[in-house]
């Protein structure tokens, strides 16, 4: 019986092609981010690992928000109902972060593309009736996204590849 379950899991990417699309999108994002980091001036060169970590954290936040929306909204609602001060602080924080993303539309675009790919992968998994608990789904999709980002970074550094539309 365990062998049958293992074989079924191996076939999931073929049954849910949007999962493969998520790998392609996250690989492209990793390639794009790595290329952007290679283009940073010499004075910022020492911070590339920190910037890469922040971009990976941003990708993880996107995955968590897209895979656990009910749990997050429930926690956020209970936190905001606890106090007016907490409600004001959280609202200002969300507006400020949203404004920062709107100021840098390229970052907003990459977040929206990644979020769309995560949501499509989730819908495709639901279509084939693979619906693990939200926490497990978050972990699995985080591994897929971080794996794709790392693959893109590896490809960029190994072969000096550039993403399409960004001459180099």
C-alpha cells in the first residue's frame, strides 16, 4: 500500500500541470532576482545575501498568504478586535507596506505573478482532489517555490543566464 501512495504522489505533477507552472515561474523569478543582484553596484555587493534572503522571505509570505487565507484572516481579525491601538497599528502597517509595493511596480508585479501561480497550483491540486491540511500545503508549496528560486539562482550563477527581455 505505501508503494501505491508513493507512485500516486509521483504522478501528481502530471495530473496537476499548474504545479509544474509554479516551478517554472519560481525558477524564472529566481533567475531574475539573481540577475538583478549581479547587476548591483560594488558598494551594495556585500549585501546580496541579505537581499536574496529578504526576497525569499517575501516569496514565503506570498505562499503563506495564498495557502492559509482563512487562518490568517481569523488571527488578524481577533488581533484587531482585541484593541483599537493594535487595530490602528496593523492598519497603518498594511497601508504602508501596500504603498511601498505600489511605489515599486516591478516588485508588485513579481509578487502578483508568484501569487497567481501559487493559487493556480492550489486550484489544480483541489481539482485532482489532493487537499492536505493548510499547514502541510504551505510547507509543500514553500519547498516547491524555494526550490524553484534556488534553481533559478543556480542557473544564473552557473551559466550566466539572463531572464528574457533583460539583455545582458
